């Protein structure tokens, strides 16, 4: 009768230290989370972004390894929130305007695209909902309507309004081409938008009740 001999179990039984090594060898090692000085804890980042929610514009300020804050925050629109990270679409109004002018334009100074922000990266100092969301509540519809009423058609104007699609304030100059005081609407043809000279005029239809018009001025 042949005796079965388990070489592996025999060696491990005689060497308890080998037992621990053998077991630990197959255990997955978790990456140590290193939070940079001044940065939020991963669970704080996750909680904060879930409080703000998807489709909101936020400013994210990160810190360097030595705890020095980045000079400028990154403005993104939150497009996805996952268990380990969230994704933000980079907001660049000027880039968006230039791409509207030329469909073939791919590379524009200022960048674009999306970024994934992992909670465990430990480099996010703050996440704040963009201040534009607060500014847009300060406009006075009745005052703007009085200005609009006093304007003549084809008069040169400057307008400022918040574009929710682009996620930023648009400042344009051009002329007033139509207005309806009762409906509180007007149309402008803009040839300069956010310091970008347009190849062809941009027609903008705005409703003082529904759209966020911040200012209307006459160009003297």
C-alpha cells in the first residue's frame, strides 16, 4: 500500500513562518492612499461631488505634492459620478466658440475634453459650484426691459448673458435686429464674442424671462 505524502503541507507545517508567507503571497496588496498636505480626504471628495450632482459646473482646485495650491482652478461640468472617481468635461467657452466657427478645427489653445478625478489620488483641495450660478440670479429683468425699450433697431449694442449650454458668460458686441417689448424678447447679430472676431455674425435670440441676460449697453 502506497502512502500518500503531501510535500507542500509537510513543509508548511514544519515552518510556520512559511505558512504566513505562503498565505500573504496570494493576498492582494492595497495601494496606500497618500493625501497631499491641504487636500480633502477621499471620502470627503466623494461626498462633496455627490452633494453637487451631475450636470453641474464646478471649480476644482488641486494641490502639488508639497501642498502648494495650483494657481488656477479647473472648471468642469460633472458628466459622470462613479464609486472610485468622477468625470468632468472641461469648460472652455472660447474653445467652444472657435469650434463653432470651423468644424475642422481640432486643436485650440486652452484645451478641452474630459478628465477623470479619482478620489484616492488625494490631490483635490476644494470643489465649489461655479460662482456664475450665483451671479446669474442678480440680473434685474425690469431694468433690462427699460433699456431694451429705449434702443432703436440696428443700434450698436453690447450684451452679456449666461450660456448654460457652454457653461459660461458670453460677452458680445453687434447690433439689435429685432425686439418685442410685450414678449420681452430680442434678437442681436454679434460680430465679436468674448474677444473673438467672428467670420460670420452670430444670431442670438434672447428672452428676458427665460434666458439669463446680465447686461445690455449701447455702444457710443
